[in-house]
């Protein structure tokens, strides 16, 4: 016999029972086993004895141990179990983290009075930038777990230098849910900052992969600049190097220019002229003649050299 709806509150049902059963209270209260959806079990006022008997048959005598393991896996970085209710403070901290991360802003934005007035993120208690910073630390293992879950058995590694403090980035490139994903696995200086070699790059990649339960054996290709160190790294990994197309084009054009008599000198002279045109007096005189500004080429991108010469002539 099902329990009377008027005498029943789902919140009073033990958490273990709510974990294994879906509770409906339309015509009386019915407990539907989540393991065998077709099996419907009615609870009478007997301490849920009949439900426990069902679990021993359906899940096993260790159903309580399995429940404890599942609950532990559901705990977040703070050690609390994930539940449907979200406290106001937690929601506000999440909104600030979302605001800062999605807009690529510094955490100090949380303390900015103008930002606080314009965002509409309000709470009954003051939230400073310390809170999002602390919660971001707690989010790290959760994000790592999520990335480890979607990483396939084999994937490509995209490796490259960051312009800040010799930092190196390690991306995983793979197909997930019918889409190409480029997921940042880590960014840090080389493990040995005194040695920038293929061995140090290999060790850094291996170190990052271990965080996600992967190894170098899962890497099928290395995507990086077409330089000697990266070629040696690919050889150490035993995979092919997929060089940067822009870098390859730049190297090819540089080689072509060197074969042309006087071309290198002409580009160097153009760069020198553009550099001189950027000083204060020359720039002021140039503004009297045109709205265009000097362009100085970037040695690693041929397109900037082309734009510099085009601007000059």
C-alpha cells in the first residue's frame, strides 16, 4: 500500500532511499527503482524495510557501501555534497567568477565600485575579490576531472611558447561531441628553466598529462612551430610534427627573399625608415601629410612585412 500523500514529505525520506529511487506523489507515494525503471515499489509505514529488501536483490548486499562511494564522488572541492539548493553567497561568488573569466578581466574588477554598480550582482553580504580567488582554487580539481573525462584515448598535443615569462602552453586537440576541441591542459615555465631542450619539453608535456591520467603513449601528433627543438621533441615522442602553417610560410618567404639580389637590404632599409618615422618630430610632420601611420614589420610574420612595404609605397 502506498503512503498517503497528505502524511508524506519527501524531505523526510532517507538520503540513501532518495539516491536509489525516484519518488512520485500523484496517486499516493510511489518509489521507482532507478536501477530497474520498470520495477515499481510501494513503501508502507515500516521504516522502508521493503525498499531495502528490494535493494539487496537489485543492487546487492553492499548497497550501502556503493551509496557511500557515490556520495563521496559527488563532493566538490570544499568537501560538501552537491545538492540542489545553492546559498546566496555561493551563487554571487559564481556570478563574479563567471564575469571575470568570460570577459578575461582581472580579479580586482570585483572590488571596483563602478563595476559593482553596473553588473547588478548584489548580495546581502560584501563579497571581495578574495572570495572568487579562493573558490577558483577549489574549482581547479573539478575542472581537471571534467577534462580528464572528455579526453579520448588518443589526441594531438598543441605546444607553444607564451609571451609572458617564458611560459609554455599545452593544449589537447581532439574530437568530442562531433566538434573539434582545443582544451588548455596547462601553462607553466619548463620544469628546468635553465635548459630549453627537446628533453625538457617532453618532460613538461608528460608532467601535464599525468594530471589527467594520461601519458605520452596517448599522444598521436605534436602541433608546434616548425623549429629544430620542436622537431627533436616530436622525434622523442615518436610522433609526427604538424608545423604551424604561418611559420612555414614565413620561413619559405624568407628563403625566397634571400635568393633575390638586394631584397633583404631593401626590406631592412624600409624598416629603418618606418622606425625613424615613429619618433615625435617625424610623426608630427607625417600627420600634416597623411592620416596613415608607420607600420613596422614583425620578423615572425611575413604578412606584416608585406603591409610595411605596401604602406611605404
